[in-house]
């Protein structure tokens, strides 16, 4: 898994590549929480290049969602692929997260 972050005017954008599973979630958790510590903005997590996500990866995203909600900020996931959208639907997390098919255009 590879992770990167960039700052936009209205959000921090994290791009994830690879698989988000039990082997990579400690790195994902540490990275996302460090981004939250450094940025006082909403967060966008781009999952476009993620091939697989398991329950541990979903758990990390839920913890980040809760932390942002506590600050009155939003988490948006970018996921254009049906393989990931199906997982969010099966777990009913599509009702929790804001999921968009593409990154918003920079302001």
C-alpha cells in the first residue's frame, strides 16, 4: 500500500494505492491520524487505486469519520469502482460515508 497527502483549499486529500487489509491497516491508521493532527480541514480519501478493502480497513475509515464528526468536519471517499462500492453497500457504510465517483475539481 502507498499513501500520499496533499492540501487543497477546502480539504486534505489522501490518495491510497494497493490493498487496505489487516496487513496494511496499522500503516493506514497511523497515516490518516497524522494527517488529521496536521490539518484542521475536512478529509477526502481517494480510493480510486485501491483494489481491495477488508473489515479492518473499513474500521479505520469509521474511526477517522468519527474523529472528524467530533470536530464538525466531513470525510468524503472517492470510489468509482463497483468492487469497492459493493462492500460499502453490503456493510451499510454507504449510508454513513459520503462517497463520490471522482475527486472534486480544485477550487
